[in-house]
């Protein structure tokens, strides 16, 4: 069914990197969600009023909020697909993250209102009338929501859309809450247990918690997330596969929405390599990363002195010093400035965000380690720049 709808309504649907295809795919998911949720809202509202079930009515309004979220998603895809301009040189794709936040706020408001209604039902319980149409409608709702969950998850992963993935998770939540509604109706009709209000309250709490989760995810995206460990590994492996690249550091990524990611890094290259040759290599790396990973990468060329015996010994000494302090510490841009009475060791140290030692304490430990490990009379001074692992 998913492939059929894509073939019918999305031209060139397999070219997911095309902004037009991404926008059309998002619109297809949004319109489909609106139609399904409005129909579910109407059916459940009627059944809820007839059977006097606040939990069914609560579930109906949950579907209405889902339809509203689908409308917000459709608008977000339209705005996010707008081209870059003078005021927004990196495009408008982050609007999709803002739309996710708006949808989450709506979910929380609905959950709050349904919670108040359910509490009133707990204080003034009424019997729920279990009818055949009610059972059929709720089971049909479960089937529709299951299909919507799979549908949105499939399209969300296809175009890497946080809005559609959130819609898929919301459908999953609806399946759980609708199952609770059916349980309440059966409990009242079979055993005479008037737990409808309590189940309605449970549904509202579930909606509220889901909304909080969506807010956390959307806020994290808006603030700017780092690269995943898997993608970071893939990126570094790709760069190091080029003959001539000795190492990489200062890798940074800026996310402006799906398809709008920009990054930078430093590539260490043997200083003896001809500049035109190293420049051409770096151009090829940037082009390959853009084609295969969709990241507009700007790479800085770092020449490294290779084959100097004194510098190599000093570098090996520094590796041992840092390993003794913490195996998580790394260094780069190492160079030695040799003088007649002392030598400056100039380098950067990368410190994890959760490292407990302060920069000053780490420097003290490094200086102490050098004094303990050096095997000559050279007087070493360290000139250290501390970095955080931003990726």
C-alpha cells in the first residue's frame, strides 16, 4: 500500500534527496493522516456520546489533535522546502523541528484537558454501554492506527523526517490508549466495574507524557545535536581511506534540517606533499562526502612534519603521558619548536565533555608526566590549546 500511494502521488518517489520529492512525500503522509484521523474522530465522538464513555470521547479528541498535528506537518514541509535567501542562507529546513515542537505542545494541552474531564468522571462515575457498533468501531480504529504507524514510520525513515517519525510514535501510543478504552468498556459491561474514568485519566497521562517526550526531542534538534557515533565513524573512516591523510581532528557538524548539514574538519597531511596535490585530494574528499553523506564539508589542511627523529620521539613521549592521565584524552596539531636552552611542545588536547579534571589540572599532569618520562636533559615547555569533542 505504501509503495502504491508513493507511485500514485509522488513523482520520482525514489529520488529522496530531491527537495521536491521530500516535500511531496511529507504532504502525502500529512493528507493521509488528516483524512484517517478526522474519520476516526467523528466515529469515536458519536460512539462516545451514545455510550456515555468519557474514555472513548477522550480518545476521539486525541485523534482530532492528531489531525491538527498533521496540518502543522503539512505546513512545515511547505515552509521547510523553501530555498535559501539573504535572511536564511542555510535554508528553512529547521522549520520542521519547530513544527514538531508546536505539535508536541498541542498534544500536552489535549492531555491536560482530557485529564480534567476524566477526574470529573471518576468523581461522578457512570456505566458504559457496550454495544456491537462500539466494539467494531474501536477494533477498526486499532487497525487504522496500526497501518498509520507503519505508514508514517516507513515514510519518515525514507526521507529522514522527525515530524513523520513522531507521528508514527503517536499512532503507536493511540493503539495502546484505544486498547485501554476497550478494556474499560468490557470491565463495566461484564463485571460492573466503573473504571472508565480511571482509564480515561490513564489515557490523558499517557498523552501528556508522550507530549513531553516530543518536546524533548524537538528541543534537542532545535538546539543542535551532534553527529551519531556510527555516522562519525563512517565519516572519519571515509576520510582516512585517502592515501596521504595521516589523521583528522576538530570535526564539527552544523545541522540546519534534513538535507541542510554543514561541517568542517582538519586533515593532517605530510608537509612534504606538494600543495597542489594535497589541495586536489581535499577537494575530492569534500565532494565525496557531499555526494554520499549529504554534508557540505569544509576541510582545513594541516601540514605535519613526518620523519623528523626528534619530533617523533617527543610525540611518542606525549602519547604515553596522556595515556597515563586518561585513555580518553587525545592530542593533535603537535609540533616541537627546538631551541638552544629549551623546547616548546605546541599541541591541542581534546577533552570529553564529561571529564572531571579541569584544564589546569590536566596541564599540570602533562607537565609532571613529561618531567618523569623524558630521557634527556632537554627543558620542555608546553603550549596547550584545549578542545572539546564537539562531534
